[in-house]
C-alpha cells in the first residue's frame, strides 16, 4: 500500500517545486529599501549619457525629449555662500581636482586669479549657484579650457565641511 502512494507523493512534491509561486520563494527575495513612488527619472539619466536601447517604449508613453543644460537651471545650493575658506589638508587619493564657484563677483575674481593653476590641474568646475544659461556662458568665457557644470552641491559641502566658496579641492587639500 505504501508503495502505491509513493509516486503520488513524488508527483505532488515536483508540482509544488515547479510551480511559479514556489520558484519565486526559492529565489532571493527582492528587498525594497525605499519607494516614494512618482515618475521615472530615466529621461534625465538618458539626457546625461544617452545609450542605445533596443526596448520599445512602454504603451501610452511618449519618448523622452532631449534635455539641455538650461533644463537643469536654476541651480541653488543653500548651504554654500560666497565667503572665506580656511585652507586645510585632506586625504582623497584619486580625486579629480575640482573647484566650486557661483555666479557672483567674488567667484569671478577668484576664477581670474586662479585660472592658470586650474588649467594646469585640469580641474573641473562645479557652479553651485547659478540662475540662467547666459550666466553659465559668462562664467565659461572666463574659464577657457575648463569644464564647468551647474551642480547643486549640498551633500558635497556637508561631507567636506564647507560653508563657503570659491574653493579648490584636490587630493591633498582644500584651499581658496
């Protein structure tokens, strides 16, 4: 009698094991850290680094339009204001030299004074407070050969303990 029920038990076990619900349970569970809902940020990322995508667009959505730098403006970093920055040493091996400026007289003077050094270092400029595309173009005209990008830098400022700009950040220090 026991031998006759054996094939039924095996069949039932296999059916349970092969069912979709069981296969989902046996896979590593998906852990959602945080979900605030909202719309996808994919169009913004595609504008920054477009890549080929062979997937057709989802039904009912229009393809994302191209974004320009003007779409990212104005940029405001409330935690940073023009002012004096004390020089200090840091240890950041591998960091690309970068500098923080804004669209203000102090930053413009600093940029003119430090231009040769910034060009020699091939430093990247983060414009942390700027309102318009015309202001960005004006700053770029003062910094030939340097890359400038409008970037809100609250997190960076907090991590580096900065309250003011303009400032140069290298692998070994923070200086004005």
